[in-house]
């Protein structure tokens, strides 16, 4: 489909189409704009402008106001534009960028794919495809990105003397589809993808899948033998493992945390012999390896119990192969029937710049729960709405 370019002449026009342009915004100017030069020449030398930039940057990050550039670049450009056009800044960033009167807009899941939003047109980062079709499906984050990218482009093409900047106004129609129109009224319209802390305090999401100590360097996840098919090394249900991996990925991405080690203890029940043969060494007295005092499987052991313990450990190891650390597997056999059949995953976590210090329980839980919170709260498809005046 041919895209429609947003011409400056259109931006200057007062006769705006009710739906606005389908898209095709040109983001190249923002991509090529050098925020380092602007910071050095117009922002960092002015303490008022610098504080405005620093506060605005934090607001964009905390509220999930996302662009196809970094929040640092977006905040720098907005500050630069204001300083260039108005000189002295006479208000703080949180007085300039404010929530709209109706602070949140609730979007509806697409009937074709509940992971997407029902929209009029399909939103991408830089255009709206099929703009007249009210049964399209769009990614939640890309809706925010397109609208925020557009507002930044509108700003870059405007000045105090020539035109009004602007943005997209979103709403839902009678059928629940997200609709949109453009406003050129000396106002930027931006959208946030993060829910507020008060939403999280309702208890919708409050537990991690890991066992987290009060203070310490290790977190633990124990999987019962029932997660494996009976007598096999194949997982019967990977849900618990996948949830643990998802939380650990956020730990990996946290700038203050380092995953130092991944250890897997895989246990088979010695008082449940496989094919009638015990996995313990020959002539082992009964009760020699009670629960908690296991026999450690040797690489040369080939019994059914040994194969289960080693194979199940390797199955779990494969799930944790993307963390830049090779997990170690300790295969064991011990008495205990159901209680002796498990895989125990232990993760050692260090503080990046202070490896001798330990995280508190709340620090670790906050990091681990971040992806779960983002995913679960995102499923409500709520965008926060923000506006900022471009005529001061």
C-alpha cells in the first residue's frame, strides 16, 4: 500500500481531515539529530534547561512514553526545541508535560488475537495501514510508539512562527475499535504504556515464582517430579519453568544485577527402582541415602535412576541456556519417593558494582516481578494520556 507523506503544508492547514493522515511519517530527522551537540551547547550549560531535561527524561521512562529513539533523545529534543524557540524556560518539566483530564484510555482486545488491540487501521511505528478498516489488530506498544513518534515529528517540523505542532487523539467507537484523529492546537499529545504504582498495589501481581531469601545472593526454584512425564526426561508441562525463565530474563537485563552462577540439582527416587533395578551402587545398605543425604551420580552410572536424574537435569539446563553462563548439573539419587523426585534450580546473583554486597528481598522481588507486571498489566491495554503546550 502506498503511504501518505506528511507535508509541512498539511501541518499548516486549518482544514484537517477528521481521521488525519494514515501515516508514512518521516522519522529520519529525529534519527539523525545529534542530541550530544544540543546537550553540550544549549542544555547542559543552562542549569534550568538541564534540570528540565533530566526531569523530562525520568518522566518518559517512568510512564513508558516510548518512541523509536531513546527516551534520552526524545527528552533532549523537546528541551532543545523549547529553548531554541523560547529561550528561558519558565516552568518545570512536570508542569509542562501533564496528564490529560481523562488520564487513561482503555483499549479492547482483538477478537482475532487477544494479545493485540482492536483498532481502526493497523498501527506500526511509522504508519497506519488500512486506515479505514475498523477490524484491524495492532500491537499495544506500537500504538503508543506511532502516536509518540508522530508528535515528535510534528514538533520537529514546527516553530513558534509557522505552525502549531500537534498529535493524535485516541478514542474507542461504539464497536470497541480504537479510532484516531489529528489535532494541531499548539499541543503535543503523548501516550504512556506503564501503569502506575497504585495499580500494582492492588495485589493483582504480588508473588514471584522464585524463593527469595530475606537477604542473600541466591534465589531458588524447586520443580516437582510431576513436571516430567512418568519415567521420562521430557517435561509434561513447561509452564512453571517458562515462568521462572521469564522472571530471570528481567534479572539478567537489570543494570545493577549480575547472574554469577546457575546450578541445577536433579534428583531421582532411589526407593522407586527403574525396571526393578536400584540406581544405588551394588550392595548399598537400605536407608544409606535418606532424603537430604543423597548419592551423587557419577558420569559412568548407567542405571535407570541415574539416567532419569542426569537427563532431567539436562532438560532443565537447556531452558537456561540463554543467560551467558553454562549451568552446572548435579544429579543425585535418594530415598523419599515423591519428595525425592525434583529439580532444584539455584541462581547466584551479585550486585554489578558491589559484588560483596547482597540484595534485599524486596530489591530482588522488584526486579524479578518486573516482566510479569509489565505483561499482566499490559493485558488490560490501558494507555495513559499526556499533553504539553508548544505555545508558551
